[in-house]
């Protein structure tokens, strides 16, 4: 079930790819060295792990995302709601708003979202 969970380091790595794709794997190694202080072997180990999870691909030495950042965040959010609130979006919103009241603008945005996605 943890397919859409990334640790802090994996998240930073994924952000490098999403921010720079498509990119040659050699450039990814350079970026990881600069931003994460990783060696080439670490970069390729993490890349292989996330490719195996079907988040990214390394075809012909070019790294691209199979799942975009927003789609990944949506899947991650759905997984969280499923696991934590039994898939109930109303339960999630009730828990979320119990500590932080929504602004009028947020309420209106949610109303529009509900109207647009009403089945």
C-alpha cells in the first residue's frame, strides 16, 4: 500500500526529476551531487527503486516521470484518506476542520469543486 509514499530524501529526489524532466541520467547524477551530496551509485540506486515502483523511467539514458507531481500528490492523498479515514472524505474534512476553520474563500472553492465533480 505504500506505493505512493516517499521519504524525505526520495521526495527531494523526485522533485529534482519533476523540476527538470526530461533529463539525461548523467545530468540527474550531477544535480543529485549538487543538491543532495550524493554519489553516482546512490543516485542510480534510488532511481532504480522509484522506476521499479513505476514513478519514473530511465529509457535510453533519459529520465522522465511516468506519474506527474500533481497526479502523485492526488494518489498519495487518496491513499491517506483510505487508510486513515476508511476512504471517507467527509470524515477527513471533519478532522481537518476541527482544528482550523475554513475561510469563506476556501468554502467557496470546495463548493465549486463539489459541483464540478458531482456524479
